C-alpha cells in the first residue's frame, strides 16, 4: 500500500513539473490566448534575424510580441503580424523597424511614435517601416572598394 502512495505522489510531481514547463513554453514563445492585446501588421524588405516571439519595443519598453512572419508572393516582402498590449495606443504615423541589442545582440522590432492625433486601429497596418541592415554587406560596400 505504501508503494502505491509513493508512486502516486511521484506521478503528481511529474505532472506538476510538466504543466509548469508547458506554461513557461507558451509564455516564452508568444503562443497565448491573451485577449489583452490587439494585432497590427507591417511589411518589410528584410526581417533577417527576427523570429516569431521577438519583442516589440516602444521607447525601450516591451509593448508587444511578433506573432507571425509570412512572405507576400506578389511583392516578395516579409509581412509581419505583431500583438500590442491594449493599454498602448500607437499613432498612425508611427515607424516600426528592425533593431538589434548592440553589435552581437538579438533582434527586435522598435516602434518610434509619430505625432499624429489619430491612433492605429486593431488589425491596422504600419505605413513607415525599415527592414534589417546586414552589417557585413554594409562594411564590404564602404570598406571593400566594390564599385557597385
């Protein structure tokens, strides 16, 4: 009888650990049923180094998460969808760009607020975007003597 009780307790601990790991994984990956956010889209020429789950920051403060990246087969631009916290209103003339944390840091989306009195509506689209810059190509262009 004592053997059955110990097996049951060990099983309960394993299930609790598995449940907490699943909760952590959904929070880190950005997969969530959180209804306290609204979606916006943006089109970029390049989103290299960005991944689903990357942060969206406004003035250095995380205000959302990158939820999807797809390719537009007509324009060949990367179409991104971001989830923004409901309590953060973004002007409709705001710019969103791919930024990095330092020289070797991770990439994130940085929102620069504009001065418009009108705000982006849920499912709206950023008009002003700036894709990622490839540092190696930039150095080769200016330092390599390439005539292109």
